[in-house]
């Protein structure tokens, strides 16, 4: 069947709009700050064959894992065996996106009684039990069984209603059951909207036309991706780096590495040279590793290319079993969010050898602290879940951006929201001068945030990085400054490591200083007018300008 360009465009844009509307529904009806404010969720649409058709503009680690999730669910629960309104839920690290807080909900789309596709969403839940509130403790967690509730695929929603017994079991094992139940309901809402919109599309164009349009879209996406890869010089490009934070100083470093091989119109990304899996909850299960591999290739080839199954056919991601990027169960992985940036930066570093004008220096990284205790005024348990984002690395022709989420598509949670829902005061949230790496193009600044605890006591789980090895520069650009985490107590400053857990008391202030991002090109080549603007804007002080750009 021949599909006109107009029909193909209509179908594609409708598929994208379905995923985006699912996302807006999830956001509007969510309970927790992580989903409602931080956008820590994603959505997608698949056909009845399990092929990825479209995804919302959300987080790569979630989205890139969706095809494997749908493959698993459809093998255990064939679409034809389900009923309208059913939904399958799972959060297993290996099957899903790498850690237990991420709950996938997969719903069959029935149109006029016929199984016709799948709609999927994933949301990060603020707690799923385990060794620490927020379920992201890293140091001291040596196996996945310590990390909380693990859910293999189950039919949690039956014909539109939650299975009361299963839901009761889930909420009995988490610290804030109302938040978890509320966000699960929001996930169900989003998929109901997705099913309705998918049915409208199918009825409007007909099954035969939709199938032909999908085939054309996927084939065109594959063709464009292969064309883009073929423009990269053939060869193998490698890069090595380190993650910090599972011990003091250099002893806590984890070696990570990648080899990217470009051959004709195909690409292989191999993480096998990385170190072995570790006895700390920071390992990257392969679904998560592969997801960010796909994302990075899209960034360096054609960012506007439709994100679907066709565009992924030309890319293979590998990692030897048992290595850090492909651990064997029960390797713990609760803090795996801290490594998504490093996966991208490894590929970015390798691609710098082949595509110097498209890459950027290292990010300032980010911080994901979790505070939890009992609010003395209300007697209720609280979980303060935060996302703090710093600067982008500099790139060819441009300085690094400030205060922008790297790799993930989340947002800083407003100070006012945190102070309204948690017993805390935010004393400071500011860009830090002289932190971005010097260069012909300057790296983005680090951000500092100071949070005071008002409750009598609380536990703190830190999830950050770049306390030991700073974000690197490229092509002669300087590295950014190191990150730091500091506890201010009674006039004393206590240094913390990037993935530490510590008990706090009333009046304690947590100071989180993100690293500065790396610079690009020699500092001596920077335009003097740009240096003057940096000083005027407060990004660089006169003293450091004289030192770095003499």
C-alpha cells in the first residue's frame, strides 16, 4: 500500500502528540514532587508487534529501556490474552530502567474489541522501601534484596481497577504509601488517555493505512540514521573516565570506559573495558546502559530524527557480563541515576576524536539528595526529594549553559514547593563564580544549595559525583572545579563524600556545591569581550580572570 507524505506526516505527528498528552496527564494528576514538579517520568506508544512508534520528550534512560520492557511484558502477557483496562506493572532493575523506584505501567490498547498496540509510561516513585528512605542508598548496600520492593511483571490493574490485594501489598512496603498509590493512579490515568487517543487515530485512518504508515516511518528513520552514521569516519574511538563516591578519595573510584566502532552505516558501542560490578548500589544494568548509548548516538548524528524502533536498528550496544555496565543479579543499583551522565560523557569523549565540532566538555554533574524523617508539627513522615542541576560543558562556538538538566529531561524543583511540603528552609540557591573550566569557550558554572533541617532529626542520602575527579575540558580547555558536600553543624564544617548516608539533627545545614563544567579550547584564545561579559555577569571574578586568561 502506498502512503502519501501527507498521511505519513499526519500519522507521525499524531503518534508523538499521544505520547506528549500522556505525559501532561501524568504530570497534572501526580501526587509526588518527583513526578509533578521534577518531571521524573516518561511515556511511549508501541504497535501490536511491540515496535516502538513514538515517545514523549522525556528522560532517555526511561525511554531507551521501554522496548525491552514491552518485549518482556508481551511475552508473559500476550496482548490478546488481556482485557481492555488491564495494565501490567514492573520495577525490576534488570527488566526495567535500572533501579526499583522506577515503575513501568504497560497497558494494551484495544480498539473495537481488537488488540491493537501498547501504551507505556514510567514514573519514579519517591520510596519503594529498602535500607534508606528514597531507596537510593549506595554505600553499605551490597545486594539488590536490600533495596526495597522488587516487582516482576504483575497485572496490577484489571479492567480499569487496581487489584486491591496487590496494591495493599505494595503500599505496605513503602514509607509514604499515599504518594505511591497516588502516582500509580496518575500512571493509570495517563495510559487511559493514551489508549483513547490511539483508538481515535486507528479509527480515523484505518488499520491498513496505519500499518503501512508505521512501516514507512520506521524504514525512513532507519535510512536516515544509517546515512548519518555513514558520515562519521570509520574507525574505533575510545575514552576512559572514573566515577567516585563508594569510598574515600581515590580508593572509591570506579573505572569506566567505552570503545565506539563506526563501520559504514553501523555503529557498535562497547563498554566491556570498564571495571567489574561493585558491591555498592551504583551498578548500571544493561537496559539502562543501552538506553543512554542510543541517546548519545542520536545526539551526535541527528537530534531531530524521530525516536522509534527504526532509528535504533543501526546501533548495537555491548558490555561484557559482570562488568559495571552489565552486572549480574543481585547486583545493587539504587543509585544508578548518578551514572547516566558518565555514560553519555564516555561516548562524547570518544566521539570527540571523530566529530570535534559536535561534542562538548564534561558537565558539572548534578545532585540528587534525599532527606527523610518525621515532621514535628504534623507527626507525618516526609521525604524531601531534590534534583539540583548545574552547568553544561563548553562546546565548539559556545559557552556552557547554566542551570540546565544534563542528559535527563527533568527540572529543578522550586524552593517554595520544598519549603511548603517539608520541614526545611532553603537558605541559598545560586550560581558559583569561578567554577566553570576556562577555555576559548567557558564551561558552565556549578550551583550551590544550602538546606537547613527544621525537624528534630532526619536521615540524609547523598547521590552526587565529581568530588574526586573534576569534569574534564576538551581540546585545551581547563577542567571545572570539584564538587563538594558539606554538613554545617554548630559552627563546624564536616566534609561528606558524594554518595554518603548520614543522620541529621535540627539546625543542621547541608551545603551542596556542584562541580563546574569543563572548558573547550585554549583559554588564551578567548575573546576579551567575552571575559568582560563574564565578569559583569558574575560568572568569573576579576582575580580569576587575571589568573586564567592572562
